[in-house]
C-alpha cells in the first residue's frame, strides 16, 4: 500500500536491554559494520558504475564467510537488512515476506489470539495492554501482569516473536497461562478468538455532560469506517464532548489517517501536506464527506504517539481547535512506502516528509500539547536483563535501575546513582520482606522479576491517570 507509515510498537521508547531486540541487534550489528564499509568505500573512492563493489562484497561473504550467528534469518536476509539499516533512517527496513505480513497484521489490529500487547522480559512477557472484550480480559489478565508459562512451558528468555507463536492460535482453542501479578503467582485459561485491538469507545456522563471517549491504538485500513460508525452512534446519543486517546499509538497507514480526518475537517480545508523526495508538494484537502462536529474536542497524547497519530493531532489542533493534553509527541515527520522485491520480500523506505496544515514539520520535535501533563509510565524506567546478582558496596547501572523502581514504590532509598549503599540494602530487604522473598539484601534475578511485577501493578492499577483527569477538569 502506498504512503505506508508506521512506528512499530516494538520500537517504543522503553529502555530495554539488547537481549529483547534480537533481530534489531542483528540488523544493527551487520549494519554498523556495513555502514562503515559503505561510507569509507563509496564516499571516499570512485565507485564503478557496474556495481562491481557490491558484487565483490556479496560474493566474498557468500562464498568465504564463516557464519556462526545461528540466526533464523538467512545470510542474504541479514546482509540486506544491514545495508538498509545503515541508511541512518530507523523507519526504513528490509522485511522478509513473513515479517511484512506480521507488520500488516499488527497495523490492522486484527488477528487470532487472546488480545494483549507485551514486551519480552527475563521472566517471560510483560503485558502492556489488555484489550477490551478479548479472551485475555475474560480470562482475568491485566496490564502489568508478567506471563511466565504458556501451555506449561516456561517462556523465560523467549523473544517477542517466539512468545507470539506460543500465545496465538486458531479461534476456539484453549491456552493455559501462568503469570505473576504484584509478586504473586496465578494461573488462568483463555479461549483464543478473533481479536480486534485497534479501536475502543464508550459514552459516559461527566459533570452532567455526555462525553464520548474514543481510543485508537493503530491506523489500519479499516479504521475510518469503524470510527465513522462510532461517531454516528455518539451523535445519535447526544454526545457533545469528544475525547480521542492516541497515547501509545505508533501510527499506521497515511491514507487511513487521511480518511479519518475527512470525518472532521471542513470541506476544502487542508488536512496535511506531503513533500516527496522527487516532485512537488502535495496538499491533501478535505472532501464533501459527512462531517462530525462536537462542541468541544480533546486529544490525549504521549511520547509514544507518533507518525499518523501526529498527522491526526496536528490537523485537529490547527483546523478544528481540539485541545491537546499529555506529553510532547514522538516527532516522526516522514512518510514511508514499500516495494515488493522479486523474492517476495519487502523494502520499506522513506520517500517523503509530511507537514501539518500550517506547514509545520514535526520531525524530531513532536507536537507540544496545550496542557502538558505527565503520567508515570513504564517507559520512565529502565527494563534490563539481569545476568548476575548485586550486593552492598557495588556500583552498577542495574543497581541504579533497581533504586529508581524502589523509590517509585515508596521504599526509602538515599540515592539512585547505582551505588549499593546501606540504605539501598535496607530498602531492598524491606521490599523482600513485603513480597515474601529471601531477606538477604542481595539483588538477584528473582528479586528483579518480582520488583518489575510490583512496578507494573503500581503503574497500571495504583497511579492516577493524570492526563485523563485533566481533560475531565477542562470539560467542567
């Protein structure tokens, strides 16, 4: 599909250890070496027009290179991924046919599974979100839970793709899941089904006013039609105040954003602009399609709201005067397209920049909210792999990350600089006592797992959603 634009959810700005980014590491490592070669060879020396250097490198590696990587990806796939990776553009990539299919499924938000978003951690899978009316929600899973076993098999150390293979499956089949919640072990069963994760909404009474809440998690091809049906329902029920929640939405298809904006922007008004690498600027204007106007409109954003989310936010803010609340957005002002190669793999690459109706390029800057309100989230903390234990008088970054979490959980630490002080030891012992762990004041892998579980419960079930509360204050 043309005008492809998506910020992969695996690229959320959660500070993770490299162990969780297996494929990305492969691409970056190969790309790093390849990039040095490309820069040194192609920019400092004259390159033969017949691509002789490309052929020489490829043939040498294919015929003489001892491949010890034990990768699931072929040598050619890794070479091509490395070459594209060193373009210096995090949004351009070489995708195998399977990766491209998986990415499309992720964008469209429809698949057979249980309905959770997660990241891989040492103990298994940390659940970031459980979608409404899904098998996961019916089974009692919640955001902040850590899945440790699937069908009786430990998923500790698995990457996200392998976890997905374990969790997803045909509709109607049962999957057994063991998980940790706030330091305690639980077990449940979920019946897999067709899951729709892209949109959720509700209508509620706030200060004697009907308020519509619309959450969009990705901009897939079907989003405009789904949202239009929701807006029709809201108008029929007398909703005058609309909240659009784009927090954590990394983007999607640009034409989906265009069609969605066409539900709001008055006919003839500019929705956004695209400046391709070659050719003249293209101005996208609203058509005569049915419009849905509300007395007041609000948009919730955070630092993971990117790409198409920023297209929507910029247009509704500048043209429809929607009030934006939250954190400054990600700042992705480029547009990608994709080309199917002769081997059915996909080259996704940046071909243009997009600008808001007023001509602002948000790339690297993001969109500043009208009311900047921060909500504590997982991305505020470092989630790293633990490969050894730590104790009093040591200095390591992993200790600093532990101190950050203990402080957030209201344990008395005197510092967060990575020095394992006596006060840090006391705080850790207090945590170990509260959660039934061995009270030795030694920070080990099990402590780290339970600490992460406690943090997850705290963030998702104890911390107030200050951004949403701010919108409710504005509606008064």
